[in-house]
C-alpha cells in the first residue's frame, strides 16, 4: 500500500475515533443527567447532529457507550498480571494487575465517575458489567491457576474463587468512588478492599 493511501486511512481512523469520542462524551452526560433508560439513541444523535443510523456505525448499542469491548482494559490487566506473577504472590499480583484500571480512573476522574454512576444505576449495564467480568475471568484464571500448586481441579477452582474475589474488590471500590465523588482515590480504595477481602489462605 502506498504511503498516501496509508496516510489517508490513518486520517480517516483518527477522524472516526474523534467522532466516536464526541458521541460518547455527550451520551454519557445525558445518561448521567436524564437516566440511562430514559435517554434514547434519537436524543443522543440529535445532540451531536448525526442521524440515529450514524450512531450505530460507531456503537452497536447504548450499553457500548458506557462499557464497550470488555477486553479493551481486560487485555492490559491480563498483561500486567502475567508480568506481576513472575515476582509476586497471587493476591498481590492481582492487585498490581488492576493498576491499569487505577491509572484510567486517575487520568480521567470525571469520565470514570460519570460512567460508574451511570453503570450502577442501570440494571442492563450492571448485567453487562457482569459479562465483562466473565470475559476477564477467561483470560485471568488460567494465569492464576498456573501460579498455584496442587491437583489441577483444585487449582482451577481456587483460581476462579481468588480471581472473582479480586474482581469484587474492583467493583466495590469503584462504587465507593461514586459515594465519595473522588475518582482520584481509586488506588487507595482498591488497596483497602484488597486488604479487607484477602483470602484467608493462598497457595502462591
């Protein structure tokens, strides 16, 4: 492919990404102020001066505006977990892996607070968040199981329990951010949740 064609494709992608971000920002404010279920795609489209059909070129559903592809952040978490397990016990490695989420919260606290507030207020989004965790489990559990000792069946079971417990720490600390209206405290709150919910016995 010629350099001109590559440059053109890159420009189109950057333009698409910018429009997608604009739609998401406007939609999130509307969800937060009006309610997720009460806000329609038609209203979002009108607010950003596009057609409803155009909205669906950027997002498959309203839920995607808030949560989107679960592996956008799941993959960075997986990568960090794999690296952390080289030198840390399992529980500490899981906390280290979630630093990818902490960095997001602290880099854009207003967005994170809005998105979390919208997510916990909507049954459909809470269900979608559970699906996200299940997707993360599929890539995190094998790494945790590999770091444990004992029979294979026990390692898989223990890995699922430990990983789900870690995801619960992430959820409860995220909800607490909304209560406190302070996403910059995400790291400290996550540390506290990991301390409180640390499994009584872990094989590292």
